C-alpha cells in the first residue's frame, strides 16, 4: 500500500471486501516505540454485529493488518478483522 496522509482518511467509511459498511474511522492506534500502525478505531455502523470484533468502549478495533485498500473507502478483509477463535 502506498503512502497516505492521516488527514485524508479521517472520518472515512470502513467497508469489508463485499462492500458492507462496518463503520466510520474515528482514530488510529499505533505503537509509540516503533510507529507501527496497530488498529483502526471505528465508530461502528448501527447494523454491525459487534460481538465478532474486539471492542474499546463504544468503538470496535480493526487490525491495521486487515486493511487491503484506501481510496474513497477503507476496505478491510473482514476474515482478518474478527476476534481470534470466531
């Protein structure tokens, strides 16, 4: 994936590969020591089944490693975004 400025992805919709809306990007978590992006902090869509995802209060966490594209939407591979064991 190429370089993208943080300001260009703020408030973008997060969708899975099938185009289902998961929510809206609220923030990004990263490892302070390494600068490695870890999670997208997502304000979930009201229709989203949150039980499949790691949660942080009213937000769901989607691993950055599941991001496959950033254009008009942030596209994630949902199979890599759900909690382990599900």
